[in-house]
């Protein structure tokens, strides 16, 4: 398991009035230039990177390890772009298909409304109302067809790039690039001010790759037992800054113990069977931020042994807008405890939402370790939800946008792995409806905690619960008892959504004991 830790570097005074920050800035700019030149040679001209290595070493005065760092960082960006393109293709295909269905549906409604208008007299009281509805429907269809055309164009462009294996990367970010066309809106007085930020964004970081067969896991940036970081200067800058730059007393506020362990050597076997001294490899990334240069260290650490089980029960989590609903069940599937953990999501930055979500997950994991129970979460289809986001109205869009769905899944899996807690994912279909009708009133639970209880029960692979037929809620007329329980819940859920508002349904069910 690879873990990354961060610390801030001090600005060290060097010879002739120069500082370490001056070198890091110069090398960061130089590293960015090399990265873009390598991108042109490999992905535009199609040359293999292995054949370019000697040319880059002699022409630009860098070491072999520094070239490898440039290549690895570029490969990471390219692979990230390729993975994102796959997701974008799936998302655009789903969105266009969904839009086409919506357009067909609304076109049919428009034609029916048109027929009503033809049959209705202009003096009829409902004529103006029908005419206004018809006009709004025409405007709606016009906008949706425009959007469909734009999405289709994007989809064709991505498919063309995929066929031609074209890689499109904007070094410095596309958002910042487009700000030059709207200077005043982005608080830039002149184009020169924008260009300054643009150049800094393109040279704000560089990578130093390590290896287990190198001293202290990295020969270009050696972090020794005295916590001194010695950075190898590129050959081009040796006359100006010397061969090495040393940063004394570099300590990490988190993860220092793992980096100290990585400094200790061990005896391993080579491919030829000979004994050799090895270290745990450490890869460093130097990042320039507002307050100066920061150092991140990525080191491999052992994955903790899983210390939770499903023998005594499970813990289910239901993700909602603003909080996590948690429910604990015993080994028979009966709820024994339920509570909610607040997570502030609205009107906050992404970093703030992630921090709040992280604290909430940490609290639940601590409890899971204390009771030694596995955690069960929903396996949500984010792609399907995003395709419907624009068509379901502003209220639904705001709720779904405020959700940190993907962040929740990533944080839960990452933190649970470090804590030694097993996490399972289950199908979330109709968990809310089943929880409301079968567990909420019976156990005095909230509607969301009842859904978390059903999620936890699915971790035991219990059969789908039978619907409650003696409820005071209205039942659909076409409900057949010969169908499977899963199909029955689908029919009941769709029926109740049309018949009741959510809060009204909850109040009725609370009284239905």
C-alpha cells in the first residue's frame, strides 16, 4: 500500500546570495519545458521515449534518473487522460441516449397538446393556459435539441480522438488558459498578469523518482538518518548552485515513522540469486504553493491485517445530503443501534466537504474497530445519476451536486484499508422504501437509519423482505402476489412516489405500527 505524506521546505541560503527556492523555481520551469518537449516527441511525432533518452541527457544536461522522472510524470498524465476519456465517452453516450428519450417524450406531449388547441375554441377559458403550456414546451424542446447537438458533437470528437489515438493535454490547466480571454471577469488588469500566473502554473512542480536499489530509496533526493534531504542538482545548473542542495531537519508532521522505517536497509536477493542491500523506495514530489515549496513523499507501507468480521453482525451506512445515517445489526439481522453523523456539504468548498466527510468516516471506523464488525455501504451508479442530473430539476441537481458520492467511496475504502476494517458494497435498490415500511415504526428509527439497517442486512445476503400488505398507505392495483419480492418493491416504490410527498409518507408510516 502506497501512502503519501507532505511537509513544508525551508528556504535555504546558498552561495553568492542564492537560495534553495531560486533553484527549485528554475528547475521546476526547466522540468516543465522538458516534459512538454517529451510530450511533443512521443505523442505528436510518435517516437519511443527509450530512443530519446540519450538525446535528452546530452542536449539538456540531466541525469538518467531525472529523465525517468520526467517520463514517469508525463506517463501519469497521459494515462489519467486516457482513463478520463473512457469515462467521458460512457457519460456522453448515456446523456445523449437519455436526452433522446426526453425529446421523444416531450415531442409526443407537444403533438397531443397541439391537437387539443386545434379542437379548443379561442374563447374557451382554458385556451390561454394551453397555449402558454404549448409555447413553453416548444422552448423546452428547442433548448434540449441544442444541447443534444452539442453533446453529439463532443461525442464524435472524442470517438475520433480514440480512433486516431490523439492525446489532448493542456499543461497549466484548460481553465486557466481560457481566463486570458476574460481578463476583467477573472480579476486580471493586463494580459501580462495572466501570463505570469500561466507560466507559474506550468512550472509549479516536479517529480524525483526513487528505487529500492538506491541509497535511502532515492539517489536524486537522499533523505538520510539525520533527517537531512540532499537534492541532486541537474548538470545544467551545477556551475550556479553546486552539485547538491541540502535541506537540514526535514520532518513530516504525519507519517514520519514510515519514512524512518524506509531508511533502514535490508538484505534481499537479486535475480541471479546474489545477496544485496536494499531500501524501501521513496518518490518525492516538489510542489510550489502560495507560502513556498512543499515536499510530498510517497512510500510503501504494509497493509494492516483486517481486524473486523461479520460473525457478530454488521454496520450499514446510508449516505445523505448533510449527514451519514449509521445502523448496527446483530448476526440475525436485528437492529441494535442507530445514529447519524453530521457532514456539512452545502455552500462549502470541495476541500472542506472532503475534510468533513473524512472526519465522519474516521468516527465510524473507530466504532467499527471497537465492536469488530465489517461495514456495508451502497454501490451507487454515479454515471446514471449524472446523466439525469440536468433533467430532474434544480432541487434534485443541488442535492446530487452537494453529495460527495465518489469522494465518500474513495475515502471509505482508503481509510478502512489503513484501519484494518473490511468494507462491502451492496445493491441499494429500494433500501429506503423497505426500511421505511418494515423497520422505521417497528424499531423507532429514523427513515434514513432504517435504510442503513436494510443496507447492513444485505451484507448478510438475506432474502429480500416481503412487503407489508396491512399498511395504511394506498397500494397499487396491479400488484400481483405471484411476483418476486424485488419486483413487488419496485412497483410499490413507483406507486408511492406518485401518490405521496416524502414527508407526508414518513408521518403516516410513523403512526402505522
